[in-house]
C-alpha cells in the first residue's frame, strides 16, 4: 500500500480511537474502532535481514513475538503502527525496516503463537490504541468483544487544552493555505491533547461541512497533511484529525485556538 493511502487510513483509525475514548462506556463507538482496525493493513518494525528495501511483506508463519517488548507490569506487548510516520516517530533510527501485513493476519498469528501477548497500536502518539489478550482472541475469530465477558479494556482518559499561542510563521501560513485548499473544510483549531500517561501532542482539528462522508473526511485530512508538510517541515510532527461533534463545542468555547475559518 502506498504511504499516502496508509496515512489516510491511519487518520480514520485515530479519529475513531478518540471518539471511542471520549464516548466512555458506549460500546458502539468501540465497535466502530474494531471495524476499522479489522479492515486495515498495519506495520511492525523488523530487523534488516539483509534487505535493502525499507518495507517488505511478512511471510505467513513468520514469528511475531521476536518483535515484541516485555513490560515489567503488563507483560509482553507487540508495538503495531498504522503508518510509517508513526513508526518512525516512536522508534526513530530503529525503524529502518518494517513489515506490512493485514490486521486479521496479525491477530490470528499472535493468538496462535502467544495468546498472552498484548498489542499497542501507535505507541507514543495521539490516539494510541491498546488491545488486551481477550480482545485479540475475539477479534481473531471475527467476533466483537463484549463488556459482559470482560474483554473490553478500560477507556483511556483524553485531556484537551489550548496551545499557548498560534503556530509561528511559516508553519501558520502553510497550515492555513492547506486548509483553504479543500472546499469541504469549514474551520480548524489547534489544541494540545494528552491521552492517558502519554506525552501531550499538538493536534490540528479539522471541521468539515455538514453531511461529509467518511471518504470526504479521509480525503480532507490527507489533503492537509500533504500540502502542509510539503510547504513546511514543522508541520510533520503534528497530528491531523477531523473534530467529532462531541468535541467541537468545547473547542469553540476555548479549548483550542482557531486557526482557520472559511
């Protein structure tokens, strides 16, 4: 899959992760996140293995747990990423090689290989998703985990705060030009977001015209990412998300700084 397509998919998953966390006990929101994940292709960091390409396909039957990490308190965790930029941001120089595989393949393989291993999707990034062993086992069998069985993990607290000031030039100009270049974007805010115990991230929250489809949302986010990052290097570390209705009122009330309005 091309990197641009992977970025578009990642934006949709990140938005669903935020909506799921904000929804608390709403299992419909968590189910939407599961649905997106099950249709995704994901990345895991691997060793060079004598390869010259940055990415490669993972052969069926290849062990996954050599790429897992062991946490003293929670046990074995496999870091998984929805896009190359998230992988590089988390792992830095250790991310020179990575494998691409279907999420369904990863879940099935991990369940058979190490049923106690957990998954952390996009660690050290906004919208991090944790899947415990029970969730992995149910999803691997194409079943949605339910709270009655104790499978769904506790929701992560998301804290939103305004940035200290508008981004400096030339970043501000690059963002505003990119936002103005897509006809369905109505407004945008900059804000800081902290999810759980993760470091805070600067987010560009995008508001689209009423009735926008998921395809329009993905296209708009990808448009802003491509235009802004091409114009200014400082745009690359930012997180770009479509603002859910549940967050918009808070941003308008002062939780964020308005960057753009059509």
